[in-house]
C-alpha cells in the first residue's frame, strides 16, 4: 500500500507511521479519491436532456419546444435557458453532492417542406457541484469534501420527418467540450491520533462528450384542440474526462495523479404527452404535460485509476455504484403565441423514482418566426 512506499522524511510517511500505526478508518474514508467519478454526471445529464427536449418533433405542428401543436413559419430563431438542481445521495461507492447547472442556448430551425425540418443549436452550460461533508467521528471534517466547477460549450443538430399526419420520426446528435476544475478537501490522520492533517488539492482537466438519439412517435388531435401522443426514443451518450495531476495546496504529499474517466449511457424511453389549445384575445396558450419512463442499459460501475504523486507505483481504483436502471420523468408547462410571430414557453420537470438522484429543472425560452 501507499504507506509502505512513502518517501523517507515526507509528511505522508509521518502520518502513515506515527506511533507505528496506519491511517485511521475515518481518514481512509476522507482520503478516498472518488470525486472524479462524478466528473461526467453534468455532460451526460445535458446529453439526455437535449435528446429529451428534441424528441417528439411533429413537423406539421412544430412548437416552441418540439412538443406542442402550433404551426410555425419556415425559418425560426430560438433562445432558451435552463436551470437544474441536483441532489445525489451518499452511496457505498460514491460521495453525495449537491449541484446546480444553468445553460443558455441559441439556435435555428428551417422547414424544408410540410413534412421535414432541420435545425441546430449552440449552448453554454455552467455547473457547480459541492460534495457532502465527510462522515467522521475522530476529527472535525471540512464543511465539504471538495467540488467541481465545469464550463461546457456544446453543439447539436436535429431533424424530423412526418410520414403521415399522425406518425413521425426524429433524430438528433451533438458533442460538447468542457473545462473542469476540481478541488478536494480531506483529512489525513494516523490510527493513533498523533497526526491530524488537513489535505487540500486542486486540479484542472478537459472533457468531451458525444451523444445521438432517434425516436418514433404518434399523435392525434381530438375536437380540434386536444393533442394526445405517445413516443419512444433510444439515446446513447459518452463522456470522457482527461487525466490530471492535483496540485498539493496544503503541502502534505497526499495529492493524486488521476487517470482518464470514461462514462457511457444507453437508454430507451417511452413517453406520453397531452396538450390543449386555448384561443385568447391576445393570442394562443397551450398547457401541456408529459410523463416518461426511462430504462438504462449501461449498468457497469465506473472506475477511475489514481495514485499518490509521491508513490506512483501504488494505485487506487475507486469504483462507483451501479447506475439505477429504471426511473421516471414528469413535466408540466405552457406555451404561448403572441402577435408578430413571437412564441414563448415555460416548463417545470422533475426526476422521480431514481435510487440515487433527486433533480428538478425549469426551462424557458423565446422563438421568433422570420
């Protein structure tokens, strides 16, 4: 293990061998380098949400976001923003955390015919994540175990085709590049309690992600105003975070060299949607609801190799938990058409039935026809 190879005279050696003992159980838990396991959560979430937002695009009734029943012009510009709050529960293999993300995207879509449409988006997303405080009884743990700040720029292409007035297909794909900053707050303590040393490190890394999705849907209008639909899609996403070496801010020798992290997700989704069109004196309002069941097929836990910089021959491979394979999404919102070709939307979405995550998202946007 690392202690047996600690460089002579280093603080790492002092902590490991104080009073001829090893590091304490609380310290082992605190030093566990599991933070990189969460580094791809934000880009994978973004990829799945983008596929979700673009799924169900009925060309003959292309909406503000692709899920309502409002006819629009041949060329439109779009401006959307989203804010997401995520709470991950502490597990056996991964730390708990609280995270906030917000994004801003601009895009355009072009109607090729009454049955076909294509479009593109460019989006910027910022994510801030704080890991929960370590659970320790032999020392006072820092307020949090560190965090991740991430800035991402992504690009998306999508298209849809209506085979009939009720049956349609859609597809979308995208990629993103990220700049990621890590901080790690831990405590090194020997089992005898002779040394209790705060450990602080920081690092930066680059990340990339790719995703693709394809869907099929059916919708029908009743009494000229109520639209009911059912749809399904399959989405593949992959995120990679380059390896990095931590800077030893506290000078303890417990900084790590961390290997590349690779995360994959393959999901299928079955969704139901309903909307109703109300004519108003100033325009049109379309309230809508949808419910989705999602099935994850990539069930292998992620492992990331790491080692103390001072002891490169000694490696750690903390493994994450197996992902939850079954969960649901519920969403409710409204869209509105205003004079002059302006459209707007607002939607609230919540993740339900997931073993590890609680997540709420609010999205809003504007669209103008040209």
